[in-house]
C-alpha cells in the first residue's frame, strides 16, 4: 500500500517537472523576437524614406486592393492662374487728406489743387494750366514750388502712388509731341520726377490718358470742362509699395 502511494507520487512529480521544462524555451524565444524587433526598428529609424518610391508603392497597393478606384483629376477653376499679391495697409487716407488740406490755404502754391477722397484712393488734382505752358511738359516755377510742398508731405508716407496725366480733346499743335497721348504722359512723368526730387523714395507709376477720362458735366461749359480736363492727378492708394 505504501509502495503504490510512493510510486503515484513519483509519477505525478515527474509529470510536473516535464511540463515546466517543456515551456521554458518560450521565454528565450520571446526575448529573441523582442531583440529582433528592436533591431529592425533601429534600422528603420536610421534609414531615409524615398518619397517617390513610397508614393509608387502606395499607388500600386491602392490599385491592387481596390481596382475600381478611379483617379480623380482636379480641374482648374480658371483658364489663367494669376498669383495674388497681398499689400499691407499704409498711412490712413483720411488722415493724409486732412494733412494735405491744411496746405491748400489761399495764397499757397497748392491753393488751386483739388482733393477727392474716394473709397479706395485719394486723388490730388493739379491744374494743368497753372503747372504747364500750352503744349509743354516742363513744370513752371510756381508748379515746382507746389510740388516741393506736396512732396514734403508725401515723402513721409509709404503709400503706393501713381500719377495720371490728362488733356482736353483739342488736337495738339506742338513740335515736341505728336499727340495728346504723348503730352499727357510727359506731364505725368514730370510730376513724378518732381515728387522723387522732393523726397518720395518709392517707385511711382506714371500714365498718360489724353482726353479719355474727361469728366462731363451739364453745369459747365465746354471751355470750363476743357480747363478741368487739362490736369494731372496724383493718386494715393491705401496700401504701401511691395517689391
């Protein structure tokens, strides 16, 4: 009786030892797999991924896994793509209007100048008959004084400035210019150069419009309209000059 109990206990003990020893290799295998994964992760972190090859692999897998996927092509929204230019705002036009208006006192060189504050610009209209001789684009002495005074104000601003020359519809009789288009452009350039000499350091856009911008009015006679048409407009924009 004692022999059987001892033999059964030995058998049970032997089975237990074999079961424990049979699972011991899994610990070593787990450590090996962990080390291999760590090694491959280290290799991947040290390698550089080629974007073009990666995209080709993604496209190939996408087509193979989903062959019904259609390629989407984005159509342009316009025939011509024009880049957008952003300009930051410069000095306030209402403030600039008030500063220049103080210079228009009777007796000053700018007394005959007209100011127009619009929604998107400030227009300074210079009388052409007082600034230039007929058929000429050379500034008179009074005009040079006026431009020096106006330039003293504009040289302190960063706003974008353009100068537009205008004439009346009367055919030009001058040996220097063939038409009113050349005369209006020449006067605009003369005013631009005067502003640059007065201290405005940014670029100035000069245009000649001849008689294409006449402001018709039923309250004025034809002669009075022609006087207003012979003008040079200095246009100050609310934005600054962006190179």
